[in-house]
């Protein structure tokens, strides 16, 4: 009986997790990329109008990261951390999953900018 | 003849000690090999957690105290050998809380629930690591990684639990 109770609890937890994952994945994209190091915000970069795509290097105490900004997308192009997981994460387009480089403590996340969103909502 | 400063039931016998050493070596090897496996999904913090098999095995075959020693030695040496000192905090916090959960459930339910113990351990490991990452990076958004990590944790936890069950079946003790 205890096995059964355990697996029912487990399945409920997993279902909640699956729903949250889907919800997070389907959230709308944002318009501002926020880059922070050690929890301090370094840059806030608008993602609109960056058709060409440009790179932002970050360097501190031997920690090197290069962040690539494109129209509506952000990705980590280079990091000197040992695992390179942040590079493998690829491009992020929505505000749920930030790119985290744990060894270098660099976080890149997308924020939905309310000031840009609001006029659209009014004009509709 | 008793050693004057040690009570017999608290010191390890040489057989237990050598078993501990062998388990440490196996866990360390798994830990290092595991760090080289490229991640299947782009999820930071995702790994198979196969070294947990050794920890689970030690809890049941030896005792929680030995399992704790093996875990600490494995994490410290593993961090040194894999050359990623920054991961020590995550490994250590995740590992200790995982072990405490496993010991707790083991003490309450007993060794018939190996798979359940393993799943609970894996999920607590993931949760504690995400909390750690959240505190280190000061970013609450890191918590969005927890749901998919818990799903992966449940799968790898089941796998490790079943492995431990098979190992225990063929080692035949207790």
C-alpha cells in the first residue's frame, strides 16, 4: 500500500511539473535582455531593432563570457567556464528560462517591457 | 582485546573499511566519468546521478554513517579531479540533502523501498541545487528550471533505484 501512495504522490508532482514546464515554455517573449554578474545588473539591452546582431563581451576576474544579441533572441556565444552548458542552451526568446552560467555566475534573462507593451494594448 | 579509546561497535572493522575504500573508488570513478557525458537536453544541472547508486548501496549494505563518509570523500575528490571547483557548492549541498532524505526515508520505511528512496533523493538533490543556484545568482527566474529538472530527476532516480535493487539482490546480505 505504501508503494501505491508514494507513486500517486509522485505522479501528482510530475503532472504539476509537466504543466509548469509547458506553461513556462509557451510564455510570450520579452523585449529587453538583462545581463547580470554576481546578481548585479550590468546591462539592459532592448532586443527590438537589432537586426544585424551584435556581441557583448563580459570580463571580470578571469571570467569571460560573450553574449550575442539578435532580434528578439539572446544567446551565449562564448564562455570560459569548464562545462560550457550556457552555450549549449542556445538562443532564448522568452522570459521563463534565463541563460545561467553557474561557474561564472553570469545570468542573461529576457524581461517583458511593460512600457513598450502598453501602447499596443491601448491601440487595439 | 579492546582498544582503550575506541568502543568496538563504533569503529569500523577492517573488512568494512576496505569495502568503504572500494566503494569510494567506484563512486569517484563514476562521478568523474559522469561529468564528461555531454548533456542530452540543454538543462543546466541535469546529469544521470549514477554515483548515487553507490551511496544508496552503502546506506543499505553498510550503514548511513559509512554512506555519509563515502559521499563526502567522493564529492571532494571528484571536484578536485574534475577541475571544477565552482561546482563544489552545488555538489556538496545537493549531495548532503539528498543523503539526509534517503537516510530519513530508509529509517522510516526500510530497504524494501529502494526505488522510492532513490527517486526522493534525486528530486531533493535537484531542488536543493536550484535553490543554491538561485541564491548564488540572485535570480528568481532560475526556479523555472526546477519542474523539468524534477521530471528528469524522477526518471534517473528510478533508474538508479532499480540498479541498486539488482546490486543488492546479488550481494545477498541483510
